[in-house]
C-alpha cells in the first residue's frame, strides 16, 4: 500500500479551482412556525424567506430539486402546464446532483433507454442558448475499452442493437483508439466502442439552467420548502403540507433522490432505494494532458471497472468496487437521512479502491506520477436492478415517482421529457416498462434490496450477456408451491420476484448458469424439452403470471371499455388487449368469464402491477361499480402440454376432457386428484394443453399427482426457454417484444383480436380507425435464417441493400425445423413473403427470408384440418 501511495504522490488538497463545485455549502438551520420559516429567530415571513408569493394550488407539485426534478418542472412548464410547483427542502442540487461526476453518454444497453440518453444530450447541447445559463458541457466523445475476446463480442452485440437507433456509435480498432486517446497503454486493447458526442457536464450549472428555463416558462420553485406531510383527498388530489402552508395538487411527483423512501413512507410506500457510497478521484495538472491540443475522450475500462476523463489539465477517474468491498449507507434505510444532510460528503476510503487505482495506472501510465488533489465520496441512489423508478405508482391515485437514479445527470433531460409527455397526454410516449415503479412490490424487502444493490454496484461493468441472470438476494418470498420440488433439477430464472425454471437438467448435461453470446449449455436440453412437448407431455410452472379478478355490477362495462376484443361468455376465454388513447398496445391479457359478471384476468409476470394500475385508474376515474382484486400470490399455475396431456389428466378427473367435452378456450371448475381447481384449455406452446389454476397450498400435491400419473406417457418438466421457442414456431406474439407501447396492434398482426365494430367505445378505438384508414408504414414480419452457433434474441438490426430497414423483436432456434427464427418490423414494401433481408448478429449479417406464418401449425389448427380432410373422404 505505501509503495502505491508514494508512487502516485497522493496529496489530499481541497482545491476549489480544480473542481469548483466540489465544496461543502453550509446548511442553514431551519425553524418553522405557522407563520414564519426563516433562520432561527430572524422573524421573516414566508414570502420574505421564499422571495415570492406562495401558491395554494397547483396542477403538479414536484418534490425535490435535483437535476431530475428540475428537468421535469422545465419540461412541464415548457409543454404549457400553467401551474407547476417544485418544492426543494434546502437548496437546488442538494443530495446527489451537486457532487456527481457529470458523465453524459449516448450508450445504454437498454433499447429505449438509448432514447432517454439521446434526448438528454441533444437538450444539453442547446440549453445554454435557450436559457442564457452556461452549463459547462464538454463533448470529447467516449470509448468503451474491450481487452478480452468476450468483450469484443459484447461490443459487437451492442452494435447490432444500436444501428437501428439514431445514436452515433462505432466499433473501432486499436489504432483508432490510440489516435483518440494517445495516453493509453495499448498492450491489452483489442477494440473500442466509440460514441462521438459523449462527454461530461457540470451538474450544478445544468440544474441551474433547467431551473432558469422552468421559471422562464412559468414554473414556481420554492426553497427552502421541506414537505412535512402528504394527504390524499377524496377526488384524487393531494394536500402537500409544508411549513409555509398547504398546496392542493392535482398530482405529486416524488423526485427526492436518497430521500425517496422518507417521502414514500408518508403515504405508506417502502420504495426500494438505497444510498451507495461512490468515490472518484481528481488529480492535479498532468503535464502530458496539458500538452494535448484536444480534450481526451472519456474512457470506460470495462475489465478495470472504472471510468476516466479529463478534468481541466488533469484527470478524473471513478471505480466501481466489487460487491464485497463497496459500501451501502444502509443506516439511512432504517433511520432516515440525517437532518441537515444535503451538500456534505462521506469520508473517503482510498484502500477500498486501490485495486482499481492500480488497474487505471496500468492502462493510463501517466497516473503513476499524478498528484491526487481530491477524493470525492458521496451518496448515489440505487434500486435493486440499478434502473430508476419512473411513472405513476399503483396503489395511490396521482402519485408519480422519478426516483432511484444512479445516473441522474444523463437521465435527467430524457426522463424529464418522458414524464412530462406522459403527464400531459395520459400515456407514455414510448415503452419504458423496465423503469416502471410498479415492477417492485411487497416482496422487495430491505435485505433483498441491500443484496441486489451490492450486486448491481459490483456488476456495473460485468459482461452484459443475453439471458442474463443475477442471483443476489434470491429467492424472495415469491416461490411457487413446486419450487422446492424442482429447484435442484433446473436452471432458474427470475421474473418479478418469482423463481421460474428456464430449463431442466438430465444426467450428463453441463449444468448451471453459463452465459454466452453464442449457443451454450442449455441449447441441447431445450431442444430435448421442445421434443417432449411436441411428442409426449410436459409440465411447466406458470405461477408468475399476474392474476386479477374483476367482478361487480359494471364489470362487463368496464372491461368492454378497457379492451379491444369482445368479452368472452361465461365459461369461455379469449386474448384481449388494452390500448392507449393513441392506439398503441398497453397490455395483452387472457380473460375468462368464470361466472356471470365475474372475470379472471391473466397477464405476464413483468406487467402485473403495470396492468393493474391502468385497470384501477379507469375503474375509479370512470366511476365503475366493480371490485378488483390482485390474486397473483394466492393462485399457483401449472401448464400441462403435449399430445398425451389429455391422457394423463383424464386419469385424475371424472371431467370429460375430450374435444367435444372440453373445447379449446373453454374454462371449467374441475376436481383433479381430489383438488378443486380451475382448468382452461389453452397452451402458450401451441400444442394440446391445459392451464391449471390451483390454490397455492394445493399446488405441490397436484403437481406430484400429475407427474405420477404420466409415467407411462413419458411425462417430464420443461421450462420457459422451450416455451419461447415453441410459441415462436407457432407465430404467437409476445407482449414486450412484438407488441408494446411502441407498436399498434394492426402493424403487429393482431387484427383478429381487435373488434373495431364492437359497440363499446374502447380506449384507442378512434385512433385505430384513423391508423387503419391511413394505412400502415411497417408490419411485423416472420423471418427464418440459417446461422451457425448463434441465434437472434430480439432488437437486432435488419439490413437491406446496405441500409437499416428495421429491427427484430424476438428470436430463437426452431428445433422442429432446425433453423433460426425471428419476428421483426419491416417497411410494408419489404414485408412480403419471399423477401430477403439481413439480420446482424455479432458483427455478421445473416441472410433472412420473410415466410408465411406460422412455421408450425398449432394443435387446434392441425386437428381442425384433419377433421376437414376426413369429412372430404
């Protein structure tokens, strides 16, 4: 340690000139009375303290004056909202904003988060001109360094996902990397991912510019104005209580950074956010840096797990320690943030990051002789999966969140615009469900949150493989009734807190989680499971489905308004879609009318509370007399599928399971193995099958009875990977892939489920009629391709004659037909059967052809055609 310290000449000097906004700003002691809020004892009135007149009402009250909250105020006011109020407890930027390193990057592995980053950078480029406020924006570009072959594959993988976005991004060779960053040690550099236009911005100046813009467009910013209470009103509004008085708001937005939990607790929420200690180091002038004629690009050494950029004539670098070394400020979770904390820092700990300091010195040798003048250690907020929580929150009317930003500076502009558009129009401008605050629920405990935050911080720069799994904090309380029976046999996946099998092991298999950009250890076993379902009978745990009941006098009326399909009759099931007002697909739901006016709604695990919030909002706003219940954790689900599924289940019930006795898309309450359950004849594999909805306490017994009854038929387990391959072969669309808030149902090929002629004026009906009348510009195409050791996953770029023409939405290997298969959006003129295009996979373009769907006929279709053929004979 002493050798390293001496080598880098550490001098912990608090040099304001090196980094002007990294200094502690003293907090005023605030004392509030009913008519006074000022420095203790000075006798000033509210107006004198705030410098402006207090407003008693507002359309939107934003709580929190960091860069995210101020951005939202700016965007709402600019969009024309007249009464926007932002309340900041002390000073703007207090919290995480003021000490942030200010990195701005076009790059993000998420598909639509690229849009957020792109918008932010474009906004920051013009913000100074618009507001007259300097923002200190530097755009020297950035390079992600690949120093291993698998990292090169990762960059190729990300390039394939970026070409169909406007983001400027290039895979560059070592020679170009060195040209852009001449101070690098090139011994390990194999490639770089280069984003021109990336850089860094002064977070304080950015926030002040956004605030100037917000005021310019009419927003009010009050500080110091701590929120002391939140009270909902009967009409869905909020009384926001402060020492200065109460504001009646149409909606409130929690944008309070690491105070998010405290504000959430005011109304009964335990938001899963936790402060993490993040350190970065600032050096004094480095002669080799000062001698450069142009600013160095930001580099991200992925193997070293740190970022590094130029700071004046020196360098700034910030590491992400491994999870066993990083520090959580978990006391704030239980005890709250200390009063008065806002523009303070934690004590630095150089020992904790020395491993990364050494790696940085190896990659950038000039660091060895650099003087360190600042080590900044401040709190940043993490959620369990490192993504923010953005949008309206289920369980409280007109309560929105914009919290959990680990990268608030680059997210601020784009998220402010995203939320503003949603608030102003009533629907999200594009799909961003990965940031939905409702992806968490009561299963997200404090121990889970802490374990995941540690893991996420330590995993900041790990290789981002497809089908990635992370195991910290698992399992949660969300395990199905068969989990203990199957967990040792399967590679488990994580879905909205649930453990669900991806694929199952057999003797001789290469077991465990072994991710890759190419076919890996699960490829052959998944083929075995597909064959099982196609030829025999398989069982899959589908418990993670979201499940709601809707009943009451107005249940049919409500659902007819929400869904584009007609409502099924009693004992029947159908697939229905909720649309947004502009006609995009908000959700896909399986609806069963169990009894007159009593419905069971089934949705995907990842959209449970996302969908429930939408349904509840419409029910309340429309004044419908209904009772809505979330029964997700009360009911276990088993899928039994394959040509021999009927034979197996018939052994366990007196119910007639024949085609005549139990038709496709019919639902019945039956006795199976002595247990009363609800059975629906449906299977997402497209094969003969049933979904069994079972009281959770009876699930294990039913599963064991089915497995015992099916021994002679060769019954076995299968997982979600096989189900995905089988559904693609049958041409089944998936919500979140082929359809979401970026697509309309007509271009997605969902015409069969959209009843434009039904009497009910369902949400999105008028918009769809206009879309249909104007004609489509693109269509979902069904593609096959011959590859080698790789298959499409979804979100890859599609090319035609050297130009980007579309993107895949999902993909898999078809074990039945021995070829790769994908769905993808193409211009209408390129979506005809027989059209050839190219799909980019890991830097190579594979020829793909549009074919007639489906590749494999579903069991009901095969049965119908067989009966028709026999009739002709």
